[in-house]
C-alpha cells in the first residue's frame, strides 16, 4: 500500500538554508508563507538519535522528529486564512 501524506506549516527561514531540492530556485517564494507539502511519509532512522521525539532532551538534537515527507511530490502556497 502506498500512502501520500499532506503536511501544512509556515516555512521558517532556517529550513530554507538546509533544504536540498531540485526546486531550490522556488524556495524564496515560500519563505515565511504557509505551504502544503504532499509526499511520502518516511521514518529517517539515521537521524533518530538527533530528534526530540526519539531522543528527548539531547543537547545535539536539531530536529523535532525523525519523520519527514520524502520525497516531496508537490507543494502549494496557501493563503493565510487556509493555514492551520
């Protein structure tokens, strides 16, 4: 079974600096805006010891969760009233 996952959030500036994507020329258009990302839900076990949900309180945690949307198959910039 294949399940697509939809995630909506306001894109912070720091995530744009570390994003590596073929659509990198579009990153400026989403900075600070609410964006709906669609893609596959992926548990990144390599980063599980660097995530707050799997290694709570660890000083070197740089992410909230080891789950990610990968690959992102599409995205849509939402109006502010559509942002959860």
